[in-house]
């Protein structure tokens, strides 16, 4: 399944530097606002040690990790919801993404100008939040206008829907994002259908200096406090450090560099893994001598739905799934050994695929 995350933030907070580290694309990175005019798009592989372990055991001809699409979106300024700066383009690009990676500048450096003259990540966050909330209010008001006539006739469903829209408006007008709302079952599809910008999952990326990359700093603490009531992820990394890591040619050099900083893995690897968690995604594997491959599915997918990720014919003609648990495969060392130990399970259409399951589908079209 295609997964798209948009990197957003005020101008000059490190968005393009982070994008370059993630995708190895060469978005222009310069010390002035709006250096990214058109959204840069990069496809990045998702690091997964389990895939590497399976490949080590199976020794396939090909190894295929799953991927995420990353979009570097132009910097936003106050008034974007009214079309100021690159506002209309910025908001349209966000609407097309599945999740938001909101980069916040959490470092002090007199050589890197800030669009508002001082470093205050909480203020920066609120600037973007307000613009997204204002745009969402426009969206909800349009929906309200359309449903109000039916509600006035006494249509019960229309009345419930209008009540929900009014509740969303109250939340947005209070300065909160739609993602903070607790939804009833009937409200979930209504919220999804509106495609509100502030309903999208968000991860706050605190861009820090080298000295703060392990433990954070006062700016990071302020961000944590500001978003504690949001349904959001927070990650701390140094975009400049990640750029340095990306330039190192050998794995050994990267490990040594990370150890010197007191880190176990690059921040971008943690970011990609957290993006998976943010979107409630799981991975299952197919493993054979031709290919060991990772596949992305929404958490809670049934076996036919998981099969459909490979090809729609697999879902349409699904008969059964042969399932091996990852730990059993790694412990026993081969598919044949798993079968001999009676650890391969045959599952039907109701089976909910677990993260890291190794799947083989039987189908007939």
C-alpha cells in the first residue's frame, strides 16, 4: 500500500535537510525561506531487522523492503489559510498526505535566521496549528450548510450529523485540533470523509543541536508539555547530524560515529519506524528462494485483505493462508522444519494477520 508522509514546518527549521537524509534526494537546502517551492517527493525504504534476519536464513535471490513516500512541503507563514505566502499550495499538499511530520526548530544558532526572529518551537507549532484549524473550519462550515436543510426537515441522521459538525467546530474554535476528539462509532466515517487537516496523525520532529541529540533540551521539554494532551508522537533528532551520517560511506563508519554521540541508530531510522506506529500499520512477510519481501497492511487486516496488497486477484479468489510465526521460523531455521514441528497454521478468511507473520496465500481466480 502506498503511504505518504508530509514534512511540514515554518521556513528554515530543517525540513529539506531532513528530507535529504531520508530520501537521499537533493532538495535545495538554503538559509532563506521558501527554498522548497514545489514539493519534493522521495521514496524511502523502511528499515526492518526482521527482514534482514529472514534474508540471512533463506538466502533469496532478491530482498524487497517496504517503502514510504516522503513529501517535503513548502514552508508556511501566518495567513496561509487565507492564501498568504504559499498557503494554498501548502494546504493542498498536506491534504494529500496520510500523516504529518511537523519539524520544529529546537536549537539556537545565530548563523541560521528564524523567520520570526527568535527560537520558540511552541509558538512555531501554534502558528501552523492555527492555520490548519482555520482551514478546517472552512471545510466544516461548508458541510454544515449542506446538511442544515435536511436537519430542519427533521431527518434524524441529518440532525446527528449536524450535531457532530457543531462539536467539531467547537473543538477547532477552542484552538484544538480535530485529532484530539474522542469519536463515537458513527462519527468515525464522518470525520474520515471530511479529510480535515488537523485530523491527520502527527509526529513532532524536534530538530536539535549535537549536544542535545541524546537527552533533549529546554526547547524539547517545552514541546513535550505543549502536546501532552494530543494524540501525537514526538521524536528528537539532529538534522545536521543525520546529514553527516548519510555522507559516511561504510556501515562501520556510521556505527562508530553514532557511538561517539551516544546513539544506537540513526534518528531517521527511528522516525520511519515511529511513522509506522503513528499510522497503525503492520508488516507481514513472504519468504521464498526467489524473494523475501515485506508488505505493509493496516493493523487489523484480515488474511484476504493482506493478500489483496500483493494483487487484487489474491483477495478476490482467496481460499486460505498458510501462516508461520516469525519467531518459529527464526528458531527452527526453515519452512520445512516449521512444517515438521507442526508450527505452520492454515487460516481462513476471518484470520486477522499479526505483525511479522510469514504468509503464503492459496487462491483461485
